[in-house]
C-alpha cells in the first residue's frame, strides 16, 4: 500500500519545527490527517499545515500550553470539534533549562516535569475517550533519561518520568486496544541543540562513537514513530525504542 496509514488522524505536539515537524510530515505522507498543538509558533505551525494540505491531507493547528492541562484540554476540544476522533497521539513538545544542577530551582523542575512528562498523561486523558482499539500514543524521549549529560539533569529526570508514565499507561490502556510507546532519540542537530553550551562536543562525540553514524536526522526519528504506528506493531506496547545509530551501546 502506498498510504499504509490512510484514513488515520494524528495529533502531535510541538510539530512546528525539528523532530515534531518531521513526524507530522512523515505521518501525513503515509496517509494521515494531522493536527498539531503549538505554543507560540503560529506562523511556523501554519506553514507545516500548508505542506500537509499540499499532500491532499487535512491539517489543523491549535494553540495550547501542554504544561497546563486546562490549556491542553481547550486545544484538544478545538481539535475534537474538527476531527471527531483520534488514532495517533505524539507527545513531542519539550522544554528545559540547561544549567548545572546546583543552580536549578523548584520552578525549573516543575516546568520540565509538566511540559515533558505530565503532558503525556494529559494528552492520554483527552485522547482516550475518542480513540478506539488500534490507537497509538507515543512520547519522544532522549538518552538523558538514562545517561548523565552536562547541564541536562532536570530535563533528563523529566524524560525518565515520561518513560515511566508511558509504561503505566500501556498497562492501563492495553485492555482498550490502545498501545503506548516511547521513541528515545540520540543526538539530533535541531534548533534545540543550538542552546546546548557543549553542542559541538556532543555532535563530535556522537559522530565518533556511533556505529551507524555520523549524523542522526529528525526524519530518521520520525521513521521510528511511523514504525510504531503501523498495524504490524500491534503487539508492541510499553516499549522504549532507541533511535541513536547504536550510540547507547558504545560505552
């Protein structure tokens, strides 16, 4: 089949750029209609929607703060009014402060946790009532959930929490025929990585240590999300799929 996800409807957060944009375009190319939640990137989100409409798919951009369950519920209500149901949900939007742990505050911790981890649970609460058997919920994590990365402690903690929430949801939603998984990406050179003080070192180390190296692209992360959405992945749930070219196994 040329469109293996034809007729499916996807809701993606943080899809105006980077990995989220690549996921939106990948799923649209596979046959999905796509809605995306953005925080303050309206023009970029609409530009992605135009690309998707150019493929002959429906597209909708809704404003929402994924860290705020009330705001997310409002955004999801606008989506529900337009589409009526959802088959695929991707929690991609992320936020964090890059500082040494001893300089971090409770405010920093809460913002990381609410944006990067709680959002997955909030999305599930909104999606499950309009998601039938065969539905798929996917969170985007990173190697920082398991590895120590300079200035990444609170973000890493939130990603570890994201993965734990995904496992709990997978157990709870399995009887409904809904799968929950995580895609954990290696070092991807996106706009977000430009904020890392050690960006060049991370890219160099990744290129040196990755068996399949030397570059990991947003499109390759999107490919992994796509794989988990296919019917052939129907018995994969509660799993964290590493997309890192083998970096994590190289010491």
